[in-house]
């Protein structure tokens, strides 16, 4: 007897699942080893060659989860003339500049895609189309914005690390955004704490123990540290209660 099987309900967390799988597929150690010591292009980049706008466009708006190599090709295609003009303006030799540039763009890429992941996590908690992320918001001091129950929440990712290469906090903008500003803490212990978590006396090292007890963060197998839904659930419960 033939029985019709009802179609599966769409998974509201599908973008988050796909993006999480994408993050886990990245060979983070390979990139760190490749770019860690390359610090040639460390000056401030002019707005017209910054990668942030393109990152939001591809990974958030278009939901195309490109490898770093493919993203860098898109970056050069998009900003080729401006990048060349900047290289000539700095007086840096072309070979040195184009050796240092991918390392510089990689550090921005790795930082922003973890931030974008937080946006997908927030959307899985607050609901579809509740989260906005853009270069304009970034310049005004919000990593992403949530609109829920007629409330505006401006989330800022405050990063601290026992290592280096952590993106600095955004300066406060003169054009203050409407709504409430909420800081979410992003602690990135060195990989050494996960490879050797215990002290000589057998007790866990404090940074490792503190991270393990933090319900808002988790570490993927490849080393990426990401936010969990717990980071946003308490605020959602608060708004749900007050809106009744």
C-alpha cells in the first residue's frame, strides 16, 4: 500500500547549520601557520579597499560561504584598481605589498566570519529576518542589530584574548544608533590551553576552566570559538515576558 509521506518542515536554523559546517571545514591551523608572521601591510587601509563591506555582502546577504582563497579572488576583482593605487601611493614594492595583503585580509576575514556566525545564531533565536548586519552599522558601532518585539538591540562583540591578532573594539560613533546596546563577551584562550589544559598538580588551568564553564561560547574542533544560542536566549525571554 502506497502511503504519501508529508514533506519535512523547513529547518528554521538551516543557514546557521550551513554556516557552522562551513566554519568547521576551515583548516584554521594551516592559515595561522601561513600568515601569522607576515605583517607587511599593517597600515590603516582606506575605506575603498577595506574588505568588510564585501564580507557582509557575500557571507550574510548572498549566503555564499566561500573559502578564503575564493573570497580573496573576489576581493581583488572588486577592488583591483583601488588596491593598485594604494600600493603605489604607499611606495611599497609590488612584490612585498601583494605578499602582505592576503595576510592582512585573512585576519579581517577570520574575525568577521565569526562575527557573522554570531548573527546567524542570534537569528536562530529571535527569528527569521530579525537580524541586520552591514558596513554602515559597523561604522556606527554595532556588529549586528536585532529588531524584535518593537525593540532594537545593537550587539557589540567585545573580544579579549590571551594571544594576539584580536580585532580592536569599534570606537563610539557620533551618529548614535537608536535602541539598546548590548555587549557580548568573546574570550579566545590560546590553543595551548586546549592542548595542555591541566597544570602539574592535575587541576585545570584557569583560562581553560573558565572557558569550559562559559555557556555562551563553544570551541569547534578546528579551533574557531563561536557563540551559542544561550548568549541571546536570556534577552529574548526578557522581551517575551515584558511584551505580554
